[in-house]
């Protein structure tokens, strides 16, 4: 049997187009549910849908393809676009592979039903005359039938192996992954594009689901209508969505240099033979499938770190699934395993919902941050697991389970494992911890849930602001050691390795929201519960500002060093980061005194090179920490101090001063003749300015000068 990797992802859903946008909003817990007046006009009890509002066909295809696809149904357009996105993300559009050993498995529950309804009403004049025969070549046929999408992808990208469509309802997306997995595992194919797509928002779909009580009927704002596992849940919100994965022989992927997002370990599916839509309360049928998937993956129930649940928000399903998880994982392990539902934020897109759940689980594996279940407020005694309510959570996620259920009594499940960790484990700064000077050196620890190295100086006080030191691209917690040694004894400060920089194998393209969750998790683990002032260097300054804007109750001010609202990475730096081959001369180019000795026998240049050596950048297009293009949030209202390196060769001092002028309460201090790593080369000056900034805060952690 072959090992099976996922090497490409395409996703178009209400919360974003592309995996990075999706992971950002999914981690954030943002709701994309919308009030739909058409439901009331049609006499439905439900009032909420989850549409995709910003889809642009031309953004994904050539002009020639757009001319062809624009005639067809929305379901086809979404599906082929997600498939094309996954193919490009996996590099298949430029890779050398055997086309006869590359296939497509597509899935959809209702395909072009809206267009079918529209054609019927138009050509029968509302059902008053017989339907005429449509001419050959009419776009109706390609729009509504389910075999067009896989055939189009096969022809467009030269995938000449098996081409299949599944129609297993709401499990069809994960079933497509399962079939692709089997084809690759048993050596029938080298790679398979597995995809699912739906655009079901139509009167016929609404009426069919509303009449059986499946659609959400709840009190409260429409954006909270999907409430998985909450006692107030009242049905699911129908949504649009398409997702696709490149499923590939692991060795084949490595040989062509592909990015491995995750490994597929096992899959199982079965029918409960009970009822078209009802479920037995004991969850036994689904528990059997979960156990079969674990056995197929050859992993124990206790090895599951996260469950992306079907979590449809119907009263029956959520209790059924809870019981199934308790049976399959054992009550004790199920109780301590995070479980969350993506449908709480983007509704239920039928077949593609389970494929979207797989993408969500890959994000948790890749970033060790579990997305939340949104709108969870009132516990249900029948749903008594850990549903990660409303906020993401840092959690060491190595193995994940994705479950799905569907009409017709089908249950399916896949088991995924985190991709191999290429990050160095022989961190030079950790190895030299013993070289520290006992009376001035910060304490060094490793946080259990993340594996991050943290440096701590001083003791946190409940009402006095603590400094959270956030390094930039290619930095490390060790970059702050000169400053930590220089700060006055009464100042409490924490520095930590950021994701992608030696932290638990996480890549540097982790979404901003996940980094924010990581930082707040670090503070909690180190018992820092009072006010905080993040201090960010360069790109880390953007993270510091993001944290300040998102957590105004906790963050009372921000200091940035050599930072601006937008920072671009040097192309040569990106090239070195992807290849892992570093040029010490290039990296030392932003130091005034690269040979300056530091504690522990290192030089300033050593410190910079060591930081970059622990960096993991997956590909040249990676948006580092989700900050591509600058901040996603507005600038914070709390005070911001910009420490400007007067001779900075990385970030223009003019732009650093402009940042201070742009915030509601900002100030700038120029440190003359200082280059980009001023906190390494001139820690005394930086410490003095930070101490003065802290001195303006009163005993409650507030200041009154803004």
C-alpha cells in the first residue's frame, strides 16, 4: 500500500476564496450567514442562507474558458473553479506526471437543481404547457448533469485516468476523498483530484428541506441561525460551496517537490439502513463507521487530537453525533478532544460541506490551532463534549478525524495526519541556554502545547503592563535576549518563537487570527493575566498592532520597532527561505556591527542567521502570518509608540514615522544611526524608550494622555 498525501487545495465558500482566506475566517469564527427575504416570500419558516457573495469567474480562468463557462450553471462554475484552484495550488499545471495515472473524482448532491427549476418554469410557462425538447448543445444539459465538471477538469488539465461522479448526498465530498484515497493507496493512480460543489439556493431546494423541518428556524439575528450542539439549535442553514483536493502518492509528491499539506490515513463509509432522514439516538451506526476508519488508519482512538464534526445544527444529528464520538473514542478521551463544526459559520453546502470540513481539519493540523464552533451559548445535556465555543484554541493537533452524515442513512469518516516536520530541532539558541549569565539572563522554557521556546524576564503583576516581545520574519525569541538583559528589574517581559520559526512545525503562512490565538495562549500558559503591551519588530509590529486592535480590553498599548503599515519581503530573502539555504552576508546586511559580541559567545550576525535557520516558509507565494498586503484590521485606538531606526535599510524610517501619525494616539522616536535590528545592536536605547513608555501607565494599567 502507498502512503497518500494531500498536495493541493482549492476552496470557494461564503467565508473566502482560497485556502488562506478560508483558514483566516474559519479560525476567527466569523459568521457568513445572511438574511434571505426570498424565503419569506416563498412562505418558508426559515429566514437565513449562506451565499457566496464575491465569486468572480474571470479570476480563475482564461478568457476562452470564461466564455464557455459563463453560459453554464453556478454550480458548474464554482466546482470547476475550485478544482482548477487545487490543481494550480498543487503545481499540476506545471508538473511532469503520467496523465494516464491521474484522475478526477467529483461529487454533488443536487447539482444544477436551480437551473433545472428555472428551465422548467421558463419552458413550460410555469407548468401550463408541455416541455419542449431542447436542441442538442443547449447549455441546460451541461449545467444540470453531474458529469460535466469532472470531464471538464480532465480535459482541461490532461487527467486521463478514471473520471467519476458520486451522488451520495451530504457525505459525497468526503466520499470523493475516500475513493481518491483508495485509488492512490492501492496503486491504481499516482494522483487524483477529489472535488465537490453545490449552489443549491433555489425555491425547490428550500421547499424540499423546509417541509421536513431541516432548515434553521430560530430566534435571534440571522447570522447566528446555525448553532451546532447548542440547546437552542433549530436546523441547518443552506449554503453554497465548492472544494477540491489533490490526493497523491506520497513518494510521487516528494519526488516532484510538492507541498504536502497532510497525509490521509484511513476512510470508512456505511449505511445505517434505518431511515431516509431520521437517526437512531444511540449513534451506534456512526460509531461503527468512526471505528472502522480508525482501524483502517491503524491508529488508536486515543490518538485523535481533533474532530471536525458534521455538526449540522439539527436537534437530532448533534445529539446522535455526540453519542457516536463517545462510543468510538471512549467517553474519557471524547470528553477531552476538541470538536468543532465549520457549518456554524458558513452553513451546510450539502456534498461540499464535508470536503470543506477536511480543509478545516488540515488547517488545524498545519497550524495547531483548532477553529471554534460559533454561536455556542447554551449547553445541551445531550451534547456534552468540548465544542471549542466561539474562540479558536491553540492545540497540538497531530491526528484529526472528519465525520459526515447524509440523507439516506450514509455515514462517512476520514482520518488525517499532520505532514512531516522539516523544521530543525537542534535549535542553537536552546542548545546554548547554559551559557546564559545567571543574574541577568531571562529564564527559558518550552511551552507544552506548542513546543515554542519562551524567554521570560521578571514577574508579572496583576495591574502593571507586561511586555510581549514579538519578533519579525526570520527572528526568534533569542533575538530579544539582549533587550531582556537590559530592561530594568521591575519590568516583566515575555518573548516567544512565533509560528513558522521553530514552533511545533507550524509553517509561516499561518492565518493572522491563528497567530493572535497563539499569542494569547502563550500569555495564558505563562500566567500573564493583567494588561499587556506587545512590542513588535518589523513584520512582528503588524502582529502587535493586530493583537492590540482585536483585544482592546487586554492590550493597553503597542510599541513597534522598525515597522510600518505595509512591509514587503525581499525576493532574495523569500528565495532563501523556501530553499532553506541562507546567505549569511545577505542576512547581515541590515546590521551596523555584525561582529558585535553578545552573551553566550555569539555575534549579532550569528543571532540573525540562527533565527532564519529555524524558519519554515512553504512556498514563494506564502502570505507570512496572513499579513500579505498589510493589516486586516483597523489600527488600534490605544497608544502606539513607533521606535524608528534612523538608518534602517529594510523599512523606510519615513514609513515608520507615518505609522505613528496614522494611529489615533501615536508617537515616534528616532534612534539615529541605528539599522533594522536596533533592539539587538542598541538594546540600551530601546530599553530606555520602552521604560519611559511604561512609566506613563498608572497602577491600573491605564494612561490618560490619549
